[in-house]
C-alpha cells in the first residue's frame, strides 16, 4: 500500500515524530512511502525509505495528486499548517479535491492520521 506524506514547514517535525511513533508499521514490506521533497528528506534522515517527489511549492502536491488519480496512492497524510498562508494553496486544494473525487482517505492532523494507520493495521 502506498501512503503519501506531506508536511508544511511548521509541521515537519510533527510528521517525523508521527513516522517514528509508527515506524514498525510504516517500515514494513506492506507499506511504500511517497513524499514531497523536503518532507521526504526529513523522513529519509529518520531512517525511512521514501520515493521523493518535487517540493510542494514547485509541483510535489500535484505529483502526489496524479498518483492518487492513477490509483497508486491509497492514503494521504498531509500535516497542514492552518495558521500560515501558502503560495501554492491552489495545489493543496487540488490535492484535497482529487482525494475526495477518488475516495482516498486524507488526514490533515496527527489524530486523524493515527486513526487511519490503526485501521489499516487491524486489516493486515
């Protein structure tokens, strides 16, 4: 199962903590991680194998949306920073819309992400 991980700058540390908290599951052979550029680098530095896309502001969000539309990515964990504005807000909204259109679970905070991970673990 391919899971996309994305985190705005103010949430990257939280994403890495989340990944480490779920390291056994997320490092298993059942899971493939894909990430926007800088988030992917942070995840790699924490010991995860990650397929990196472009950085979000230069098209990474769109690349992940395309993977969702192509039925490759089955879940998106996007730790958004709700207190900051982002120049690529259009791409962020497009990714959210594509997840909705293709019925792909999307978590924008740690609590929801943990619920999704826990649900998948129960199924495997």
